[in-house]
């Protein structure tokens, strides 16, 4: 993908990623709570990681001219109380650099990347194993493109598509993909509306928390936040080619008594649709603070889970 295909602001961000790559920039994005604690301790930025990782405000002259000019050309700087702040962060996931929204990610159109993104990438890598070829790959609600680019990295994919309702996410996904030298089709669509028929691989890391503010990147709907995950799984079954797979990384609230209602619902879906389901917990306890929300009054914990749904291949006619 050639930089000339981008608007000037996007070209500046692509050049920013190239500069960060040349400087061996590294940053791992933690949870918002950890980020908040560290940010209070740091105060003003002292170096590049503080600016583009920890989202610290910074003074004139901290960044060299080239870096500052690229951020300015990209429209990625804000000025407040005599200090600058980047509106974007840059993080590395399994060797790939990703641009995403700066802390705090409170806006409805924030492009989120955090610990879930790293676990999602781990899950995708583990499920794909040593496969060297992929057909048509669709990352649903793909945000900054972590799932799509993790799947495609080091593998020959026929076509890679990222769908999202957020134009800002699709913009950054295209830039991140260009930096990774991965051709990418970005489609603005709700759920699997933007996915073609006959997909070989569908990936999803949907929102799975009950969010009172209704933010798209966070609110998973009813079923204690699992509704979006179940709906996307149902839609994915209809989009898969014979032999195709849907890899779902999500969360499930474990109800009092230990019942996993998402697992039960996916098992029912598998039985109805004749697909194979593999399901496992990846982390038994995340977002424990959410249990204080009345919506989780009947829950013991929130688990991160991974589900693999495989559509059977067409039967060969009898000879």
C-alpha cells in the first residue's frame, strides 16, 4: 500500500510509524486503571514514550522537530494550559506497531487498544498455529486492526477485511496495515453486515461489558454484556464457507452457581446450526470492579473466553 493513497494527515501518521520503527520504539498499553495511576505519578512527559505511550502532556522542545512536525501535520496535537498533548498513542503488539486513541478513551468514537487486544492477539496466534496461508479474512469490529494484522502477519492471505462502525478506527486500521505492508480493505458497517459470503476466517473481539454510557467499543448489550458476542457468532455461522472458522475472543459473566450463560447459548447455536464448537476460559477473572455495577448483581466473576466455531465441509456425493 503506497503512502500516496492517503490524505496528507494520514501520510504524516504513516511517516510517524516509520520513524518510531526506525527508533525501535516500544510501548505496551496497560489497563485504564493502571494507566491512570502511572500518569498521576509521571506528570509531565520526559521522553517520547511518555508522549506517545503514557499520554503525558509535554512542553515545547521536548520532541525533536521531525516528530513534532509529523504530529502537527496529522492534526494529532492539542494545546491546553501551555502544554501539548498527543491525541493518539502508539503501542506494539507481537512486533507490530499500532496507532490508537490517547488516554483516557472516554469519547464514543475512541479507538481502544489494551490488555484485551494482547490476549486477543495471543488467542488468534494460538488458534492459527503454523498455518502459512489464509483465504479471505474478516476482522469484525476490528478497531485498530490488531486481529486482522496478527492473523495475516507471516501468512499469505488472499484478502484481509476490517469492519467497524467507527470511521476513526478504520482510518487508523488502514494506516497501521500500510505500515505493516499488509493490503487491507476497510468497511464501515455494523456487525457482520460488511462481511462477504463464504469467508474462510472471521475474527471478532466484541465489546462484552455492560456500559452505562453505551459506548460502541465497550458496551456488549444484555446477557450481562454477552449479547453482541452471541449475535455476531450467529451471523458468522451464516457467512462462513464450508470448512471456515469463526474465532471469538470475548468475556462472559459467570452467574451465581458457576453457570456460563454465553457458553450455554453458543452450545445451543452449535447444535442448531450443525457447527463444531471449541470453548475455553482464557482468564478466569477480569474487570472485577464491574461487579459493583447493579447489572452484575447475580454474577460471581467475569471471565475472558475463547470460542472457535468451525463449519463442516460440504459432503462429497456418493459414487
